[in-house]
């Protein structure tokens, strides 16, 4: 009798345990899905494209991988059926748990005394990847089953399958079949995938680190052949197609990115800031939302710019504790697109972008913007107008000519060509500071009230200006007096292809064509026979140098803080700045602005060649 009660007790306990397990399985998954609805919203790598469609960067996800999602209808039907055949051929006949597969796996593991066979359905794999770790124990398997059942109750089979194909890890940091197709085979449009490529992709999930096309050895090849045999057995391909596909050599592409992770870093930083301003989304949202951002970058110009910046021969000597830095912006003045940009000599994603920060004194490069441009626009002065060149005091302000020579009178053209200070300040006084500041604002440079003084005639600004704003200002002269807002972003579309933003030109005539033409003629003289001769090219160049001096205690002799050249060719306008991040007695330049002019010439020559102009 005691044995009977003992057996009964054990039976009751087992029954209660079974009931508890059933309740647990049916409650746990729903509870987890309720707590973590965000898990079904897959983060997706956004992609940034150059003007010609070249991939500049696929932005990595927080887990240091890449994901590009696709709808089922964007995928080849053969790819979908192949994944089902290989991973879960009873997918449409079960409700999350493939009991036949589980039993088969259990028998295999029992016979071979291992855990090699998992028996997990596609739904279970998705549940595990989204919500669980990789531990192999009974509790994890129960949780996986519970989550699979919950997913099947809430999502359709198509939704689960689409999530699975977009979520699954495909080796080499790629998540989802679309990212893998782009990375391994350079296929942006998945329906262009060939049979052998589909088989290679379907071979990966069994062992992403050993079966991906970039893995060494024969294992990827043998796994692909196995997949091809399964495709034939399921009637997905013919025997002849299987044989032909098996003979194809696995030829993974080098990847779809044109540049290494550091290249174009400053440009990409600028793109993300601009896109955030345009859409109201944070930069993090833009990077992980699967957006496609098309830019105005010219890849040839960008590569020429960065290649030149890596050559130390084009830069002044480094200081004792700092490397001399530089920044450059190139704008297509016909439409305002920024075709190339770098904020430093060795920039990285997230690093200081000196190209867009209003922190540098432009020196004499500012004279066309604040002195000569406003004077021409007033109609009271022309390039041959005579300006006063004498030592004068304006209240407490008394500017000097660099060489101490005063000619009495010089023409406006000569004053600009030789960068003479006294006539520039005198001219600003005649035009009026308020009128000059209003003119600069039309060119995109809005000065604060602290700059309401005559020292701005020589580029002495309260906070400074950026290379981007200087290039923008000169681009007005280059384009016949029209203002085209400098921008990097052409368009932004979301993960579903919906257009969120497309640049619409707001081209506006802000100064007279005569002013622009006269300024261009004078600035060409600056390059041909004035301070900007080192900027000369085989095509017409107009531009102006700029130098700001550093008054450093304990330093005798020449000490410069900022070197500039801003100029333009028939197609592009560019601004170059050189200097130290922190100028002090150990870190200053003795070189002049001719180095900035020479850098302009070298970059622009290479950019023209690299762009086929």
C-alpha cells in the first residue's frame, strides 16, 4: 500500500509539474513580448551615398554590425524558399514548435551523446536571437519555446519570416540577408542574386563564422553544395542548374563601401548634423533607422583632398607639442553642393570638424566680403577707384600696412591685389560698418554686435568664421552674385523607401552681376600677380590669401596664428585654413599664407583630374 501511495504522490507531483510547465510556457513568452515591444523594431544601419551612388558608409549598429532590412517582396522567391527548405521546411505546418524536428534532434543527440542537433524552428531561432542568450540548458529551451508560441499568436507567418531574414546573423558583422547580399556579392537589389549566391547565403546560418563566403578552406564550398542538393530535392532548381551553380567559384566582393572607415569622416559628420537639422531626428536615430542619405560628395574630389592632406610636404612645420592642422571645403557654386570637405589632416568619425566651426580669424581673406564687395555694390566705387593709403587713427584704432609703406593713393584693384591694409579700413569707413555687415549677411556671414567696429576690415572678428562660411561667401562672387545655400544632403529616405526630404534649390540673386564680375576680375589679379600666385592652375583661378598674426609673449620675430586661401575656379569654390588648435609660444607658424594657396592649387588640380573635369 505504501508503494501505491508513493507512486501516486510521484504521479501527482509530475502532473502538477507538467501543469506548471504548461502554464509557464504559455505565460512567459507573452509577458516578455509585452515588456519588450522594441525588440521587434530592428535597428537598421543607415547608408550614406555619394552623388554618383558610391557607398560612402554603412553605419554600424551598437552591436558593431550592419543590418539592412528588406520586405519579403524585395527578396527573390527562390531565396525565401531555399531558407525555408534548409532551416525549417515544415514552417507553414507548425505553430512555432516543430515537434517532429525536436524529436529527431533529441534522438540524434541521444544516440551520439551530444547537443549538435537543435531542432529549432525558424520562429524559435528568431525568439532566441531577439530575446535570449546562447546558453544550452533546459530553462533556455523552455523560454525559447514559450517565446515562439507567443510570436506565432501575435504575428503572421510572413511577418515572422521577414523578421527572421532581416535579423539573422550572416557572419563578418552582417545582420540580415540584404546586408549579406550587399557585403559578400555587392548586390543592392536582391533579385539580382544568382542561384549559387542564394545557396551561399542560405549556407551561412548553420555556422556564420565558418560557412560565410569569406571563410578560408573548403567548408563554405561543401556547405553550399549541400544547400544546392537540398534545393534540387525540394524541386526548387533543376539538376542542371544545381550542377552549374556548384561549379561557380565563390567570389565575394570586397564589400560595397568605397572608403575605409576613416575616409570621408568629416564629410559624414557634416552630413549627419545637417540631416538631423532637416528631419528633427537625432543623429543616433538617423544612424540606426535604416535611412538612405544621398549626398553631393564627388568621390574623386574627396579622395584627392584627403590624399593631399596626408602629404606633410604641403603643410608648415609642426610645433613642439602639436601637429599643425588644416581644413578645407569645396563647393559646387552652381548648385551649392559641398563636393568635398575635411575638418582635419587625420579626421575620424566624431572628431573635431574644423571645417564647420566658427573659430578662426580670416585675416585679409575677409576683405572681399566686408570691404571691397560692399564698396562695389554701393555703386560709388569701381576697381579703378582711388583709395586713401595713409597712416590714420580711427579713435583708438590705428591699422598698419605690413611693410610700413604708405603710397598716398592706390586703386581698389591694387589695394586688393597687394593686400594693403590702410585702404581697406578707409574704404570700410566710407561704406559704413552697418552697410558692410548687411552685405556680408547676404553672403551667409552674419556678424554679432561685438563686430560693429572697423577692425573687421582686416578680418578681426569677435568669434571668428569657419572655412565653410568663407567658401559659401566667395561662391556668391563665383556664381554671378547668386546665393546657393551650401549643403551636403540631396535627399533622405526611410527604410521603406519613403522620401522624407529632397533638396529644393532656393537660388537667389543677392548682389549684382556687375559686382560679382568686378570682384572676380580683381581676385584673378590677386592670383595672377598678387599675394595668391601660388594658387595658380592651368585654368582661371580667382581668390585671396589671409594671414593673422599671433602676439605671443617671449616670442620675437614672425609668428602666425591662421593661414588662409579662399578662391574659385569656373566650377568650384574652396576655402583652405591652416593653423594650430591652440597657438602658444611652443606652437605657432612662421610660414605665410602662400602655403594655403599652394595647398588649394594641389588639391584642386587633383580633384579636377580625379573627377574627369
